[in-house]
């Protein structure tokens, strides 16, 4: 099922080329449902808002509450089997590829759909 709808667990993440700690990723999840997104950490909603799919492979998060309130975060997404990869442009510019390099404003996450 190649749909963003559902709850996703991050398996790998990097910001500006630096890998995120696995312990932090295990406590996080993102849910996409009915045009809304919610990022949860240890079961508590840390950030939420709406999202739009702008074109094939392009999405934008529109923060409503939390640290991204009032911000639009453009990104790229793709599916590879049951893995969803999203590269977020935290500085408001859509990434050109699924790679962060040393850019601290690019955040790449590989997610797996949660079954429960």
C-alpha cells in the first residue's frame, strides 16, 4: 500500500549528515491521516498540523501547534517496498534529492508502517 495514511515508525534519520540516535527514534512516530499529521514522542504529541501532497513525490507540512507552528516544511517522499523515505527542507526550501550532506536544514527519515 503506497499511501502516506497511517502511523509510521522511524528506522533511520539524519540531520545534516549526522545520524540520529536509535533510542530516540524508537520513541517517535508520525501519523498521516485525513490531511493531518502528528509527530509523537513517547506517546505525547510533540508537533501537529496539516499536510498536502503538492505533486507526485512532493509534500508540504503546515505546522499548527508545537515547534513548527506557523511554518511550512516542504519535502520529498518515496516508497521502496514497505519503507517510506521523506527528506524534509527545514529551512523552507524543498530538497532536491534524498540526501542531507552537511546541510543542517535537511532532515532525512526512513519510516516503516506500524502494524498496531
